[in-house]
C-alpha cells in the first residue's frame, strides 16, 4: 500500500509533463504540416547524373 503512495503521484507528474510537452509542441507549430515530410521524399531533386 505504501508503494501506491509513491507511484500515483509519480504517474500523475509524468502525465502532467507529457501534457505540457504536447501543448508546447502544439503551440510552437510542430503539427502544422504532417503531410509535407511524407510527400517530400517523392520529390526528385537530383540535378546531376549518376555517379
């Protein structure tokens, strides 16, 4: 029972840290262009010939 008195606040603290990190990333535009990186790999920008 004493283990729960340590684990529950630790779990709540970690979940709060995760929630803060998520809202920070959302506020700083980390999720603005989710398809850009997936489509960027299809662009062939190889200007030179084969080596």
